C-alpha cells in the first residue's frame, strides 16, 4: 500500500497529511514474520503472570472462563480479519471504523488504542527492569527501562524488517517455552515423569469443587481472562507492510483459533490439574512458576523470569511498532498533527519517536506521581480494548453488507454465521461491561475508560463538523475536487 487511507490518496491529500506521495511504508515483512507476530501476540506477560489472579479467584473454573473469553476473542479476530483482508491498512480497525461509521469513530478507536499501547510500553518496561534489577541488585530500574526503550526505538526507526526479525525470534522463544511447559505438564498428568504420580481429578473436584468461590469468583476470573488476550490486533496492523497483505492477514487470522485454544486454555487446564488452585504461589509468583516448583524443577523462578522477560521485551517492541503505525495512519487521514505522518526510508520515524517518548513519560510518572497520576493512567486504559472490540464489531456489521454489494470478491475471510455471531459478540461485550460495573475493582477502570472515550468522541465529532463546514464553504466534496455551482 502506498498510503493508509479510506479512499485512494491524491497529491493534495498526501500533502495535507504531512507526507509526500513518494514516501510510503515499505513491504518488508515476510509471511514468517506475520505468522510469528500472530503467535507472539497470543503469548504475552498476561498469560505468564496475570492468569495467577484469575486462578486464585475462579479456581478450576478458570478453564471455562478462558474458553468463554477465548471464544469472544476468536469472533473479534475473525471480524477484524474479514475487514483487514478486504482492505489491508496500517490503521487496521481505525480505518475500518472511519469507513463504516465516520471520521469521529476512526479518530476515537485509533487514538484510544494508541494511548493504550504507549502506556503498555511503559508498564512492560517497568516489569522488565524489575526482573533485570533483581539479577543485578543496586542498578536503577529507570536506567534499564531507558536502555530497553533506546534499543527498541532503534529497531523501529530502522527498516520494518528489523522489527519483524526481532519479533520473529522473540515469538519463537516464547513458543518453545510454552510448548515445553505444556509437554512437561501433560507428562506429569499422565504420571510418566520420574517421582511424580498422576493427579487424576483431585485438584479439579476437591477443595471446594470446580467452582470453589461461586459465581463471584468465576466472574473475577472471567474478567481477568478477557484482558489477558490483548495483543492479537497488531498482526492486522503489520499485515499492511507485508509482501502479500491479503494472504498474510488471512492466514494469520485463520490459524489464531487453535493457538488460543492450545496456549491459553491448554495452559490453564494443565496448571489447575497439577497444582491446587489455592496454592499461595499461584497468585504471588505466577501459575507457571508454581507448576514448575510443584514438579521439582530446579531454578524454576529463574526459568520463568527469563521467559517473562522475553515476553515483556517482545510486547514493548510490538507496541512501539503498533502505536507508531496507528499514529501515522491517523495523521494520513487528517486526524492528527501532520509532523507525525512524515516518512523516511519507509518508516514513520517521528511517530516512532513520539510514541516511545510518551511511553517513557509514563514510566517517569510511575516514579514521580505513583499515588495519583499513574494509577489514573492505568485506570484509563483498563477497558480500552473492549471499546476497540465494539468498534470492530459495529464496523464489520456495516462493511460486510457494503462489501457484498460493491466488491464481493474481496471477502477472502468471512465471518461465521453473519450477522448472528457478530450480534452475539456485541452482546458478550455488553455483558462484560455490566460485569465490570458490578465489581468494585473494575468499576473505576470502566468509568475512567468511559471518560477517555467520551472525550475522544467529543473531539472527533468537533473535528468532523469543522472539516465538513470548511469543505462546504470551499465548495469541496472532500475529495479535493470543487463542486460546480448549480445554474439558476
């Protein structure tokens, strides 16, 4: 693609976006990069660490929680895959929302996701720095975060293939680690490991049963599982810079289904079968460590620290990439400061730099204002991914019918049982919102995210109205061509 736009760009529109027509994103990502980016997006720190709180709350029923949330994510990815295969764009769902609903929707979806990724970069940097500082006591955490930031800033400022190579090897290491973990767990469940006995169903049905804390505990586990799936959207952003965007995103989305089942649901099933759900180590140091320790694996803590560090660094790299491409796409569509849209050697370097600096600012706020500003930032991103998913579902509901009328050959990937499952997914998201309102810990997150979303919607609507008024006063139809005056 020469430009991310809702319509074919003209020289005028390119100039207005702050990018020249001969400077465009390159197609440096190969299919192996896309496949591993999709894999890496599934296996994140949320799986290795965040799942512990869900197990502690829901007990063995966390398996069902991950099944339900995984089903919702599969539906969302199928919808996003359908739109992205039909119209590959580095702005992904933001571009689709603009085409389907209007510029205000693209503005809201895009900038809220950019904000989420930038804050996440800071959080991941802090987590990675804490691990390294534990290995090297006395070294300042902020210095490690700065080092990681500079490293990934460098990879993202260079050609996109550098980002792809980093993510390829990061994802490969994560896949190897989780595969070895699952194989080890299955062998232990079967009782074929030395000095281990098959646990049977004792940990699944004993000590309170399958639902030890009732529906309240299950709901907490369900909410924790939903937000563990973040990161899958990056592959549809990256697809626009691949050698074969349509085929690449179609293949990545189609294979995401079994990855979710194997890595998330499979991991939860293995862990709660082998380790008592109320083992304190599950929540304190993570379920994967708890299982390795339970099996007597030496240096379990250090093994998991290495795996988690890789997951955090991979997420930092991917989120800087995703944030920069989303910002560039928004600017190319007139939805942000033009300076961020400038491209050098196929890379939106200003957008990369701006996104990285904002992420590091979030890190500094965690030291400067840890009791007020930083928690406020965390609450604001708490439910952003759900907002994005709603925009994806509504956009797919509109664009599917439009594509069937205008260009049915573009439907390389099709949403299952359309429109029934799209409506089911929307109902599921509404249900999650209601459950978040019901829980004190998540209510504040929902309200803060709601405030951020309303502010962005307001700004987007004002910008859209001003642009419409300006085009009307200039006698333009928005495409750069003037509207001829009607004869009297």
